[in-house]
C-alpha cells in the first residue's frame, strides 16, 4: 500500500513537473527562442506536459525551422516523408525541409534527400542529385557506424555499379559496398558477395562470395539465403548438397523471396534434398507465381495441366502458361506458339 501511494505521488509530481517544463518552453518560444520552439514542438509531439497534438508540434517545429534550426528542419522532413501520426504524406515538403537541414551539414538529412532522389519518391527522381547528397552522407566520419551512413554508401555504390548519375566504376562500387558490409549492413554484404561471385570490380572468388553471403544470411537477409541455396545446389565453392540448399531456400521462401519459393517448389517436385511432394511443389510454385515469377508460373501451369499436386484444370493451366509467356518465359512462349 505504501509503495502504491509513493508511486501515485511520484506520477503526480512528474506530471506537474512536465507541465511546468512545457510552460517554461512556451514562454521562451513565444519570445522567439528557436531552441525553446523546438523543445515545445517535441512536447506536443510526445504529449509531454501538454495534450499530444501533432499539428501544434508542426506549428512550433516550423517556427524553429524558419529560424534555421537544423533539428527542426530534419524533424519536419521526417514527418512529411513518413506521414507521421496521420499527417498527409508530402514529398515536396519533405525535400524542402531535408534540403534546408542538409545544407547545414546534417548528415541524416543528406542521406534521406539522396534516397528520395534515388528512388524517385513523389516523381522526384534525379540521380545526379542522389549522387551529390549520398556522397556527403556516405563520407560522414563522426557517425561512421550509423545505419543511415551504411545505407547511403550502399545506394551510392549502386550508382557507381550501374552508372546512375555518375560514370560506371565497379571498383569504386566495391569499395563502398565493402565499407557498408564491414559495418554489418546486410544488403551490402549480399551485393559484395555477388560482386565476388560474378567478378564485378574484383577478381572472381567463390570463397569470398560465400563468406559475404553467409554474413548477410546470418542476419536473415532473404536474398543472401537464396544465393547460398544456389551455391549448394550448383556446388559453387562448396560440395554440392541439395539438403543444405533446401534448408536455405526454405528460410528465404518463408520470408517471401520469390526466387527461393520457386527453387523450393523445384526441390519438392524433383526430390532434391527432400522427399518428393507434388502438393508442396505446387504450393510454392503458386507463392512465387503470385509474385509474377515467370518460371514458377510456367511450372504451375504444368501442375494444373497434369494434375500434379492440384486438381487437373485446363483453364488454370492455360491461364498460368499465358501469364508466364507475358512475363517473358521462353518455354511458355514456345508452348503457346508465340514467337
């Protein structure tokens, strides 16, 4: 009972104190203090000492941002980018405020700005601007291990690998992938493995490819798990082992990776690393087919045509064969007589 009473007293004290803090910030904010305006905005955003109100938070963040407060500018960029707390998503406003913060050297804003221009959110794709801002975020030493720095390095590496907004330079791409991979960024670990597997920007080296695939797969990165399955299925850099290939395909398939779902279907269909099971083969072919995996659609068509794992159905067989052909599967085109 005493402990409960103490807890209640403490809560009342904390609420009273937080309300006093919010009032203090309001007094300074009304006098034009940008830092106080930013802090008052946070109070409204989080309901600290005031009723939670994202619209009032935006009002005070905007006042601080208009006085050059980079944190407020960054926060506004995030709110409009993520449609935070029901605020309508507005990429143009997000870019406006991210740019303000980025021009003051705010590295996360630089990275977010680069990402918007890279992916073209809000029809704003511009690879030249993406390279400009990603380059700034990727080289920020103070936050060397921060995830946003690794993501900037990864996207910038993609630009160099494919020639997006910059001359192709595979060696530069590999350098950036490695920097991100060494800081445990799974997508970079996977692509670095691919570079070693294909010999892009480095000498072809299956052992290094496997090393980086395993790093990414250990973090449950599905594409790396699929790549490991491929290596074991083909015997690339390891002894061929269908059972191990099946294990990796299953992990990736359960995360929704279409290629792994297709390969898992093949494992069940052809009895590779697992007992033959046409029903499970058809199940996984369907999973991949629903993601427009052309080869899986072709295989599913034959399952329906032959009644393997599913009830025989000529209409469904034709439907999936046509889908496979439309998605570029050459075998499906030949089956339908399409040139």
